[in-house]
């Protein structure tokens, strides 16, 4: 696996995801675009976990903590 390439791509997709969220907040974007960008980020995250670039257990544990916190913040 080209780890550097995948991480660079993740960085780029993260920026695109942020832009899609901002556009939706401003009323200039669409839910479809946000869904597509989230899918791109999720796909790269899965790839990084499959190739043990990041530990899936640690990602899962962090996700559970954040779901609890964000659930309180945003309901």
C-alpha cells in the first residue's frame, strides 16, 4: 500500500468534506454532495484500517467516545 499517497488523499478529501459542510450551512450546497464526500472519507478510513496504517480498535474506541459526547451536544 502507498501509505503516503493514501494519507495525502485523506487530507484532500477531508478538505472537500469541510467545504461541502460549509456550503450546506450557507444554503449553497446539497445533502447529496455532503454524503458523497463523507463516503470518500469513510472509504479511505476503511482502507487505512485494512492495511493497519491505523488501528481499527483505536478508531472504534474513539468513535464510541465521540458518539456519546456529540449525542449530548447535538441530540
